[in-house]
C-alpha cells in the first residue's frame, strides 16, 4: 500500500481552520453546524487528533464541501489538467483503515473522482448532512460492497454502479474476507 505522510493530520487540521476562518466562524459555530464538539475541532485543528471519516464528513458537510475537496485542499495537490497517480492525495481513516484517493485533478469543475480501498470487515458511516449538496455514483471495481442508504440495503459486486438517492444516513460496509475497491463520482450541486 502507498505510504501516507505522517504530517497529514497537521495539514488537514490547518485546512479546517482556514475554512472556518474564511467563513468568519468561531469554534462554537462550526461545532453547532457540524455536530462535532468544540474540543474535538480544536484538537483536529492543532493536529493533535486524527479525524475519522465520519467526523470529516460532518465537518466538510458544514462547509458545503465534499470530503474529497476538503482533503484535496489540505494536501495541496498540484494544479493542472493532469494529476499523476503518485501526486494524488491519499487519506487513511484511522478507525476503519480505508484509504481514499483523490483521482481527478483539482479544478473548478463541479466533479470529483475518488478511489476507495475498504479493508475486509470494515465499516464507514456517513451522515445525511454530508450529502445535502452533492450527488454521487458508486462504482465497484473489485470485491463486494454493502451500501446501506437509510433503510435500503444494496449489495454491489464488481462492475456494479449505484446512483445515490436523496440525502440519508449511509453506511459503507465490506462484509467479505477480501478488500473492496470502488470509485465514487461526486458532483457538487451547490
């Protein structure tokens, strides 16, 4: 697996602080908008805590950014029309171990392409608020993904593609003994 740099937490924390300050929000206001405690946001902004995917989705949702955009801004991916695999920002969820890679170049296009590796047995939850301003497609490249969209359970095999419906709490789950790799197409609607 690719090496993910040690100072990523510090860069991500700094990006969250920059996004908060750019909006003129206090820690209390971001906490109220995201549902994440002020103490946790403060720890993340200082780089003292590794945020989980669920927590990053709450924070990015409060900023009306996709998690992909927030991570890409933190990683300072090179600009331009071509983003080489070696330069694609990667982020590992400290809770589930899943690795998220920004595949598409960072641009003003309202679309992001993300590649995710979900380890065997891993689960990642996403609050409905993180989907309020985006549309998504999930395309399974390898393995099997169980995707729960509210009360609806989708079992996706290699090659299957699912368009997500209206914003609901969602769960990405790999119930198999092998890793699952899938692509997510994120369309920013706001």
